[in-house]
C-alpha cells in the first residue's frame, strides 16, 4: 500500500491568499463576504493532494475531505512517469489527452485506462507512485 500527501508550497498559498483578499475587497459590498469565503474555501481544499494506492484502487483526495477520483486497478492498462511543464497548470482540468489532478510541481504519473482514457496524477514522488501502482497491477495480474 502507498499513501502520500503533497502540499502546495507555503509561498504560493500565501500569495494566493493575498490576491484573494485583494479580489474580495474589490468585489461589490454585498458579495465581499461570499467572495472571501469562497476563495478561502478553495485554498483550504486545494492546499494538498493525497494519493493512496491500495489493493484495488488509486484514490485521490484534495484537502482532507474532497475525494475527487477513485480508479479501480483492474481498469488500468499501463502507468508511467510523465514530465509536464508549469504552463499546464495545477488543479483539476483537461490537458488535451486526459485529466490532470495536481497541486504543484511538474512531474506526473500517467495512468492509461483500458478504455483509452488517460489520467495524470501530479506528484513530488513520481517514481514511488508509479512503482506502487505497477506493483499493485502485477499482484492483481497474478490473482
């Protein structure tokens, strides 16, 4: 089993918080509180990404409460490390040939599903994550 939490660097959270405060102050008075709380909630939620590989799934959680994806291991065709760039961005979004889940950094693990779908999981431990997925796949194939 593999479980790792990657955190957004503090400097980035601080900068986003400052920009969010500025944006909330520029919002119309009735929306300032809602804007500020929405930005704070987003920063709180997307401050870290926890990836867990167990006997049957890859599970991705943002923050400590938002389960965004669970991928059954038996639906995976292959897994490999993929170098990306900062221009692709962070968060959850489509990147041309698949969905990206990432909080920081430039490396990701590309999981190709048997359906042809691709999922990119950002990680500051791409080698360890890819190894854990591939080991779990090997165990699953032996069963």
